[in-house]
């Protein structure tokens, strides 16, 4: 009965871990490809004035 209880505990842990939402947006700071564009400057007005 001890083994069955341990297996049930492991099964519930596995279900709980799999049910947890995974973080999809990982912030890499300055190394994020979304932030490093051209020279790295994030300006919106300069691009419209050119």
C-alpha cells in the first residue's frame, strides 16, 4: 500500500506540473531580438520624419 500511495503522489505532481501554464514570453533584456533593431534605438518619430 505504501508503493501505491507514493505512485499516486507522483502522478498528482506530474499532472500539476503539466497543467501549469508555461511562460511563453521570456524577457532577455538587451539581448531580446525584438528590442535590437538596427542600431538598437527605439524611436518611432524619427522613422516617420525620414
